[in-house]
C-alpha cells in the first residue's frame, strides 16, 4: 500500500529519468532512480562517435541547469554525457546504477518493482523513462537471413573506419540515416535507401537556428499530428551539406531495395547489386518490456497512454517517448515539459491514495 514515505520509482537514469526526478521533487514527491547502466547518462555514450546535436546550446538544457557553452554552438555527444553526469550529481535524489528492472506488479494502490538482482521495491508510483536505444527496430526482408555481408542497426554503428573499401547501403530517411550515410560516403561508396525521399529543412533561417523559430512560433510544442501534416515524416535538419551530398551523387538516394540475395541486394527496379554492409537507421521502439506482465502495453509492446499518462494503471506514467506530446518530447530541450505535465497528476493521485481516497480510474484511451 502506498504511503507518503514510499518513493516514486523512476525506471531509467538518462535525460528522461533525470527530468522526471526534478519534476517529482518539484511536485513534493520522493523519487528513486533505477538505472541499468554504470552512470546516470542514458544511452548517450553509446551513440556514434561523430554525433553532434542539431539543436544549439541554448535549447539543450534540462530544467534548472543551463547547458554550458556559447549559446549558438552545437554540442558533441560527449558534451551531453558530461552535462547529464553533472546534472545527476547535483540532484538531491537517490540513484541506483547497475540496477535493471525486470518487471512491475501492482500492490494495493501502489506497485512492486522487480530488479535483476532479486530486489522487490515498493513504489507509490512508477515512471517509465527507460528510452528506446536498446530496442532498435530491425526490418525483416526476403533473403535477409542468408545475406553473406554485414547487417547492423545504427545503434551499433560507431565510426566509418571498419567500412573503408566496402560497398555500404544505409536504410532510412531521417537524421541518423543521412548523417551516418554522409560520413560513410566520404570514405567509401555508400547509397541511401528509403521508402520516401528525404525531406530537408534548413538549419538556419534569417540568421537564426531553426530551433529559435520552432520555439518562438510555438511549433515545437504542437501535437505530433501537426508534424505529420506539415512534413509527412520527420525532416532532416541540414546546413546544406547533406542535401549537396545527396544531389551531387556523393550519397545517392534510391528507393528501398526489396530483398537480399546472397551478397547482393535487389533494388525496386529489379537490378541486383553487390553490397558488403547494410546499416538500418530505422528507428527504435520504447524499451518497456518490464511492463508486459502488468498489462500496460499494446500487443506490439508499445505503451497504452495519452500524453504520457497510462490508460491502464493510475500511478503509472511515461517520460521520454518519441512524440509523446510534441515534436520535442524525447529531446533535451523538451523532455522536462512532458515530465512536469505527468508529474502533477501523479502527485495528486499518490496524495489521494495515501489518504485512502479512491483514485480516479485509468484515463480513457480516447481522451485528448
């Protein structure tokens, strides 16, 4: 049974978990972060070596701590790792690293969180903030199991050196696909394969970064449906270099191939081409399998929620889902807004449960 001293357990200690912990503190709750990794910095150390954010310093801060550096410059992956580690160190929150959550059960009005080392931890509420990096989407195409080359996901890619002298295909039309493809194309023959053309958006307009205009116009806060209406799919933010690489033929883009055949891929027009490696930059799904037994997920393993509020279990919320409430939901610049949005009703629910007041039923799946 939940009580005022029972913690809110936050599963994941990356940017989403840290933002959730800060919002929980501000809401008068007692957060406990459980992080599977060695440090509370999320998946950032595992991204590819050259990764540079496409949002400038001034838009990359979590609540309460500015991101260091010149406002109009673009941080590197390692800058983010340093920032998150410092942010975690300055939070007045208990963080248990090397603690992987394996399941969640209900216990009266609260929850029991199970970990891989056998712990059973009581929780007044649960925040699923475990991200998606460890759950990459890998398509299955005809002949894929018999492909004699290398197949990997962008999550496994680090730098172009291992691919020098090889024929590479990068699958995808988003930022990661284009960035990795461009980097590879400068050292080895590389093709970008996608179901739809790449939609480029200029990184700077009228002397300002696009994030300035997204923020000042309010587009950054609009529901995801607006993004689909405007662009059709996630745009690639570009200084002009990526568009030039594609249009010049340095990184040619072709419609998605239809099958593998030995050491070849079969293109949509029926032609076959020898390929040494295929890198799928095809996105991720939320890594929330620990909620499966609880009954909080759809059959495809994705959360049942509205704006981060569980539609199956009062007291369960999500932070850091892609497009959870807006284009910026799972970004450094936007995740704190979603954390604050879900934490206020979570705090109210916990207060009522502790006072013996029947909690509200799960949110209707048709709620807006």
